[in-house]
C-alpha cells in the first residue's frame, strides 16, 4: 500500500513539473510578440523620418536585446523546472 502511494506521489510531482515548465514557456510567446513590436515600430519610425534611421536602429537593437533577455530567463526557468527539481 505504501509503495502505491509513493508511486502516485511521484507521478503527481512529475505532472506538476511538466505543467510548471509549460507555463514558463508561455513567456517565450510574449517575447516573440515584443520583438515583433520593436521592429515594427522601427520600420514605421524610419518610414516617417529616414534621417534618424541610424539612431533609431540603435534603440531597436537595445529593445531587441532586453526583450530577448526576458525570453532567455523564461527558457532557463523552464529548463530548471524540468531537469533540476
């Protein structure tokens, strides 16, 4: 009887880990939308004022890097949940 309870508990823990890792990867979709917004705004801004293209590109790369960092943190959390805990 005790062995069956332990097996059930391990299965529930494994299921919770998978749900947690899946929830952590939802942030990757948000980061993809954010990166799309950054470059969409860049295209619109350059179309409105082409003389500022060089300065705006620098800002766009900064926005891309910060948004991508959030995605990498979310991916790291998903891997930690999956393989460490």
